[in-house]
């Protein structure tokens, strides 16, 4: 791990991601709660979740851009763009023009710009680090994505209850600007230079997009996508009803605590991932998601609020664990020249169900109660466990360090 932090590029990359996520965690708490409060029902929080999550389903459009254009410039522009858009919310608040409609309009635009970060940062890791360092690096990057959530979601709930959501927006604007400055300091090798005509670049873009879909859908990754799609539908429904569910348990502070417990569980799994580097991924998926289902169900059924929080945190451990190992598996399996577009296709296809889950979860939660949706959503984890158990190629997936691309249809010439 010490060798990773001697790598200047990796230090800057993880610092930029950490800086962005510090603000994102607090912004998410503020945005979802503000929409719920202004709208007055789970329907509006479900709609907000739908609009935030919808751009993730379009991430496949971003992958070819990341593959063909300077990653550093894309990261900087996307951070500055998000900062500018978020300035609209405090400006409207202080001028007395803040409305649910404005927040719902800004949220998907900010979310779309954020879609450049995932494929770009993941595509940079193989450029900066050797193969043997990638599991640890991905674990640390997952820590940067999720680790600050545990602290800042809890703090966000407290700040929300005392000084309001606008303070969270102001904090987030500053972190996007700071992240852009850190990305500016990166030294990225082999940045592409494009002298082709616009028409030629458009044709190449769609050719690259098609190649990304072919790589994913005609390989074992096509079966893995199903697990991601079901899991994300579940998480989308959870996103929609969590503000209302937390409100029934005590208000904004309970919302912050539940979000913090979820992040703490994911963080625990992400940090533990290097310990499972040599375990069969298929077996981990089956066992860990079944335990996640059990803990989630217990969280919904026990009367003690403290136990609800503890069990809910435990239910999210499989997410952090398998996300880190899954990213490493794809980085070691996929052709380097198709990595960004293929991973962005994976994210897009897997997460296209998440906004749908949020919208449906909000409608059902508003009609028959958020607690019912919270309980039913746990079955998504059970499905993943059973699905992997029943699909031989997934059940037998080896450890990331033992992945051999040729065993999955990728030749040496691809790499």
C-alpha cells in the first residue's frame, strides 16, 4: 500500500475523488431531503432519485469519449460544470425563487456530468499502476467513493437539522472546484491527439460504442450484468423511500444515520476486499448476498432503532466487497483499448434499472407505505445469490488474480 502512495498520479487521483465525494455525500443528503420536504411525499423523492440515477443508464455514451479524448481535460471540465450548475440552487434560495421544479431540473444535469468520472478514473488506474497493485488501488478508490459517506452523511443529517440544506450545496460547490485543481496536476501519459474531421470522429465514436457493447454482451460480462441490474433496481427503490422511512423513525437525523450506516457497511466490504483477493468470486457472490438479504430483512423487522441501523449496515457489506473485486476482475479481463467504453457499457446496462426502481418505489411507497417497500427491496439481494448459484459460469468465477482472459474469449492480441 505504501508503494501506491509513492505514486504521485495515484495520490492526486484518489485525493481528487475523495474531495469530490466529501461534497457529494452532503449534497445528496441535502438534495433528497429538500425535495422530500418541498414536495411533501415519497413520490417526489422517488422522482428525484429517478432523475439523479437516469444519467447513469446513459454512461455508455461517455465511454467512447473517454477512450478517445484527453481524460484530464474531461475530468476538469466535468468538475467545473457541476460547480456552476449547483450555484443555481443557493442563488434561487437567496432570491426567493427556489422550487421543487428547479431542483429536479438541476439534479440530472449534475448527475450526467458526474458520469465522466467513473470510466475516466477507472481507465487511469491501469495507466498509473501495475497489474499486481490494482486490487489494493481499487479498494482504496472504493474507500474514496464510499468511505467519506459514513462520516459526512451523518454530519449532513446534523447540519441539515440545524442550518439547512443550502449549506450542504455551498460545501459541494467548493469541493468540485478543489477536485478540478487536483485533476489539473495529474501527469497522464499517451493522451490522444485528434486531427480527423468531425464526421470521421462521429463515425469512430459509434464504431467504438458498438465495440463496447459487443465485448460486454458477447462475453461472461453479459451474464454478470443481470446481477447488477437487479441489485440496482433494489437500490433505486431504497433511494426513493428512505427519506419517508427515516422520517417515520425520527426525521432528518435518522435519515443521515441510515445513510451513514449504509455507507459504513459498503466501506467495510471495500476495505476487506484485499483479504478476499484469492477467493472465488462466484462463491463470494452467493454467500455474501444471501447474508446481505438476511441482515436487511432483520433491519426492517426488529423494533430497536439501534439494531435497525446495525443490521442495515451489515446488509450493505456485500456491495462494497463485490464492487471492488468486480472492478478488478474487469480490469484484468477486458482489453486495455476497450476498457473505458466496455466498463461504461457495463455500468449503463446494469444501472438502467435503478431510476426505474426509484420511480416505482416512490409511487408504491406513496400509495401503501415506505416500510413495505423497504422490506420487499431486500429480496433483490436474495435473487442475486440464487441467480449466481444457478448459472455455472458465474458460480465458478475464479479470484480476480487468477483470471485468465483467454479462458473467457479474450486473446493476447486484444490486449
